[in-house]
């Protein structure tokens, strides 16, 4: 009896549960989840800066670091028309290790549309799931969407969440597609990543120096041993840059939550913004 009941219930559930299609995606819009966010002001246009042609960057995803994020975005190319945003799946909310959102995002000045061509190409790799629900409470993506919406309101977006147990074998299937996208003019690749956690500022700086050195040296084999919260996403980010022959990176700013709040020896989360050209 119970088997028949649950079997019937499952059949009804499968009949009424929507299957993603491009048409159905257009009827829903994601609202970015940011947690706590501080106000910030835009600085000078990136075209006035001296850093040359920036193609990619790493930046934190805590609202406490909003002013740090604003300075990072101030130095990104003003003619950006597509943003590929990669961040950690903190809560392992996706059905698979790699999750791609099919939906557009609600932004300050309108809607950030999903790049449907990129969506189709990435979906054909078979390496990921296409879901919107896991993105609704993921601040690693949502906080950056707010900044992208203010700085690049007309850009198309590609948003990927990656669990840290994703293997290089899984991730490598995305590298050729993302490399082709990044090679196109007006495309920017952003890795949303915080650095060390629950250390004193002195301990954090020591740990971060090691992490930054490995990242700038493109030592992908060392990432899993670093105190960073998006090691698998960082692997994908660096492999795409290597594939596109983008090898020049530098630290733009390094700080931590203790410094931002005026503490001296509080356990902190540390942040670094890095630019690649």
C-alpha cells in the first residue's frame, strides 16, 4: 500500500516539477544574496588607470570588504560586455560539483542577462548541472553580481559555482570553452575567493603570502594545500588563464577583516584583490 502511495506521489511530483528550458528561464529572475554589505562609491573610470589591459581578477566575497571590492572594480576595463564569474559552492547546494545558473540576475539598473551561447556550450560538456536554486543563497556569487550590475549594467553574465571536491578531470572539460569565451574581446573572468580564515592578522599575512606566491606562479598542484576557500575554482581560473597565455598577475590590495574593523589581534578572514593582464 505504502509503495503504491509513494509511487503515485512521485509520479505526480515528476509531472509537475518544471524542466529547465530557455523559455522557462526567461520567466524567472534571480535576486542576488549578499549577506551584509557596506555602502561604497565608484572611483575613477578604469580607462584612467595605469594597469594596461586587465583580462581577469580575483576578489573577495564578504560585504565587509565592499570598499576593497569597489577599488578592484574601479580598475577593470570599462568596455566589458561579458563577465564570467566563478565562485565556491560554500554549502554544497548543487546536485553536482559544478553548477551553472540558467537565469538572468536582478541588478541595480535593470537585468543582467545570461549569456545563452556560453550556457549552451558549457552544458554540452556534460560536466555540470544547470540549476538556479543553489544560487539563491550563495554570497560568493550574489555579492559580485551587485558590483557587476553597477559597473557593467549591459554585460551578459556566466555564473558558475564549484565545490572544492571537484576534480581536475571534471574541471578540465570546461577549460577549452571558457578559454574561447575569454579570448573574445570585452570578456572578463572573475574568481570570487577569500583567503585565510580564523587566524590572527600576523598568521593570516604569513599564510596569504604563501597562497599569493603559488597563485602568481600558476602552481595549480599546490592549491589544495593552501588556506583559500575556493581551491577548485582557483584551479579552473588559473588553467583558463594559462590556456589563454595570460601570465602576468599582481596583487592590487591585501587586507583582512581585523584591519577593516580596526581590530589588532582578532581572528580574521583575509582578502586579496589580484589583477591579471
